[in-house]
C-alpha cells in the first residue's frame, strides 16, 4: 500500500469515527423521520379522514428498523461508511409509504419483506469474519443460482396467474421468490472471484495485443452465455440486459482495455436487433419507446400514462394521495418513479436520483480503497448492478430508454428485489468497515 493510500485509509477511519459522521447519520435519520411522519399524517387525513390511521405503521416499522441498524452497526462495525445507511433509510421509508399509497393490498407484505431485508443486511454486515467462502467457491455459488433459475422453466409460476413464470414457490409457505434476483448477486460473486484470481493473466500483454486474455476468458464467457441463454429463454430481458451491463463493466475493469467495451456494445446491439424480431414483447417495448402515441390507448397505454404523470407533477408535485398515478398499470412495481414525480414533483424526482448517485459514489469509493482484489471487484460489481438497474428503470419510465421491467431498488414493490438489494448494501457496509480499519 502506498503512502497516499495509507493516508486516505487513515482519514476515512477517522471520519467514520468522528462526531460529525456519527451525528450526521442520526441527523439524516431524524430528517427522514420528519418527512415520513408528515406524509403519513397527510395520507391518513386524505384516506381515513383522521390523522390517526394505518399509515403510521410505516413510520413505526421504519423507525424500529433504522434505530436498530444504526446502533448495531455502530457497535459491531464501528468503521463502516456512515453515509450509506441514511440514503438507504430514505429510499426504504419512501418505498413503504409509496406501496401503502398505491397498492394497499401489498403494503403489509412490503413491510414484512423490508423487515426481513434489514435483518439480513445486519447479519451480512456484522456476522462474517471474512468472505473466503464466497471467494473460494465461485462455481458452486453460480451453478446453484443457475439451477434455481433453470427450475423456473419447469416449476415456475406467476403469482398473479398470468404472464411470464419467473417465480418459484417455497413449499408449504405460499411465499414466492424470483431466482433471477438471487442470480444477480451470485453472478457478481463469481465474476469478482474469477477476476481476482486471474487479474495478472487478464492484464497480460503479448504480441497478440488485446487478444491475449481471450483464452483465459473462455470458461467465463461460456458460463455467462449459458446464463444469458436461460434468461432469454424465459424472456426476462430486463435481467438479461442488466447482467450484460454488469458483466461488461467488470470485464473492462479487470482487463483495462476499451476494445472490450466496444465489442460488447456491438454484441448488445446485435442481440437487441435479434430480440426485436424474435420476441413480440421486445418489439412492443421498442415500438412504444420510439413512438407511443398511435397506440396510446392500447399497447403503449402504460408509457403514455407515465409521461402524463411526470408532466402532472410539475415542480412541487400534487401531494401524497392527490395525484392519479394509479392510472398506470403495475404502478407500484415498474413505474414507482412516475408516482414519485407526480405526487412529490420534480424535487422528489431529483432527490431520488441524487440518493442513488450518492450510493453509487460511496460504493465506488469503497472499491477504490479496498485492500484485496476480491473486495475491489465485489464492491465494484454490486455498485454497477444497483446503478445499472436504476438507470434502466428510470430511463424506461421517462422514455429515454425502452422499458425493461426491472424494479427501482428499495422503492418498488417486490420482496425478492428488496431482499437482494439489502444483502448487497450489507456487503458494502462490511467492506467499508474493512476499508476504514
């Protein structure tokens, strides 16, 4: 470690242990509590006719989770990054309120999944002594995830009764989970371990130039191709694009050659053209992206209503429970950001984007300061995954990109997505504690 990096590590440790960071974390949690309480009161008055109502449960559950998390992290991971939890807290609490507002039938489930997610986050951040089991058995983890994903081809169901069968039911529980969400993390672990073990080989430059690492990438490309084939077979193309973006980003970081980005872009463009002609769903989403107005009352109804909601929000928004985001089908999942902008305005939309940018910055900072190659790639992969997912869904909702159907992390309804996002943040908190020591 160089003198400069040592100084940075020392300053980060001092900052994590400083009163500014400690009280700054609590300050942000208090401000978030004020925001949630005021919105819960408004929602109760508008919906129940009284300031007392079920929306208070959002604040109570959120408060208990965040106080517990802050105290336990302070006790067992004193050098963790103190600026990650506040961003997570705002997004999670906002998500609780949003699901309560948009889909009351799913609201209690979201609270339960959020509680499970924060509990698992704390377990991941606090309990492990090291990450060797993840680093030393990458193929075992990945093959297990691919097996679960493949099982959906035979045993997959859709809880609503129609549409793509991307879920598996946990026997005798009535609980469903989406294996592609688990595979996100397992693929990152596999890539991080693979690149960390072969870093020098991948960066080796022979007379063949940028072709030199290709023989060492063959097994990796085979596993990735198998994963992508399964996803395309299921037509879960949102996850396929997400996996491709993360794979390409981590490959570039490992190899350090922009030709791989160019080649990956060409492959992605070719895959997009093939998917457009091969799958009706992809063609529908691309056509709706290019020009939704001819079919605004039919196939493009969802994206058109999203654009109306974004415009209706203006600067300050309509206020919670005073807009009409429910006109958008599946608003509580795919189009949560449109509901935020309509009822909290441009300010709410910019705040949401800023929070995800902040998490991206903190995640990349952890990766830059990590001491072990596996930790560097793991932090980078997690950050790329959350960032790419956010870009895809925000781009789809605003018609900047074709809609892919992924969820907005921590905000959209979805137990599998929320749980895996919490696990990823837990790993970042664990890694940040090691960085700060």
